[in-house]
């Protein structure tokens, strides 16, 4: 089996649910109950950002949840890419795109969603054979009007806008032809976390509302 065939295609991952939760895990005790609530609520694709010391361990823990598709976000370089793969990541998300990171991801054969915010980023990705991108930071980069303008010259490109999106604004993005899903963390309010405890009922409810959105 080749490296690429060992992973589901990024297109399949993006179409699994309308929203990919972007998770910053501060306490490893949160990882399992959080993943269980999100998956039960219909959000099976989980992006664990490499912003905290326990992120790689959280990926390993969350992969124990049946149905979960767990990947690493905020991957900045080939070393982090390899660490994420070694931890069991099933896909990789980055805030931007560099030739070194892009080439390493392509060589690894892992589904890769690189961050783009302009036409040059998209062209760099296409030079590497990529056509599925994260539009980031979505709201700060001009929102839906900016994405429509940027996507227009690239008919084959599809996007997962992330950054500043809420339950109220997500449908505006999901209505765009070029958008397959959105990323966000609105279903993870700080009020749902109390020490090592997670209000799984609140997370479950928010996940169900997000999963009900239509891409």
C-alpha cells in the first residue's frame, strides 16, 4: 500500500461534516470526553492544533473514539508534520503554505489542507499538485466576498474557510460553490470547561447544531 492510499482523500474528509472543529487542548483530561461529545454530535473530523504541549498526546487519545477522524492543525514545518504523522494524524492543516512544508506533505502522502489567503498561495499549492485549501484567516481576510473573488480564477479549487466564523455566519460560507466545509471553535465555549471537567452536554448540543448546517 502506498503512503497516499493509507489515508482517506482530503476531499472525503472535507465532505464528512459541514464543520471541522478546531481544538486547542490545554488539558489532556479534556481530550477524550471532548472527542466523544463532538463525534456523537455529528462532527467526526477533529483538528487538534499543535499550539499546546499536550497536542500530540491528545491526537493519540482522540483516535481511540470510534468514528473520529483526527488530524493536526497549526503545522508549520516538516518536523512538526512528521511528529503529527508519528502521533497518528490522519490529515494535516497549516495556517499558510511554504514550498518545504508542501513538498514534505505531498511526499508523505497524507491529506493536506494548507492555509491560503491570496491568489499566490493558491498558485503555489497548485504547483505542488494541491487543489483543496484552508482560507485563513477568513473573516480578517475579507470574508465571503474576498473568498469569492479569490476563488473565481481557480475553478478546480475548493476551500475550508476558518477564522472568526460562527454558527450564524457559517451558512454564508457554506452557500458558496467553492466551499466544502468550514472550520471553527464556536462550539467549544470556555464556559464548557471547568478545570479538568468538560460540560459534554453543552458540547454535544453545539456540535449537533453545527452538524445540521448544510454544505
